[in-house]
C-alpha cells in the first residue's frame, strides 16, 4: 500500500520518530507529501491564539527534529505548529483542509488507574477522521529495561 499524502500528529514523545519513519515508508517515493503536525492545546481561559512561549518553543524543537528524521526519505515535508482547544479536533481539521490519504498517530503504552488508556485525542480522531487512520502503539514492555513497563 502506498499513500500520496499523510498527516503525522506528533507530541514530542518517544514513538514520534518511529511514526514519522512509518509514514515516510508508506508514502509514494516520487510524489508523497508528509505533513508533520504538532498541536498545542490551549485551555479555555485563554484566547485560542494566545502566545504560549514555552509550548511553542518545545513544539518547534519537536518539529525540527522530526524534519531531520524525515529528510532521509524521498518525500515532500511540511511541518506545522497549530493551536487548538482539543488536539483531536485540530488533527481532524488539518486532515480535512489538506485532504490527506491518511492520519498516522503514535501512542506510547500508558496505564491510567491500572488499565491501558488511549487518552482523549486518539478516540476522537478514530471517530471523526474522514480518511484512514494508522495507529502505532509502543510495546507494553520496553525491551531495554529488563521487563519494566514502558511509560
């Protein structure tokens, strides 16, 4: 399966590199367009376009690093930082505006109250995305940690 365009939503977590590589490998080598998106969630007490310097600086670092990861592949890269009230709606809106073939998401293995948790963003994207959604979940156990839970 090859895609002509993919949107990868990133958060600055360990699996982002793997997710970007996966998207690059799925893209058509000659015409593939990779959108790397970092969403800053803005709390309701602030205007959605408020200047959030620390989050913006961190987002720019994440995008810069992932552009370097993707640079080894032969696809067109467009990295963008946006602000939204909810990351899931920001991802879906960008996917619609860019008319991508697929959204690729990474999910570190996490537990909440003793049970596996996907959080709020991924279920929202799975429910509302107009295109394919490819989900990469990190392993439960970190192979380099002698059987310790990956968190």
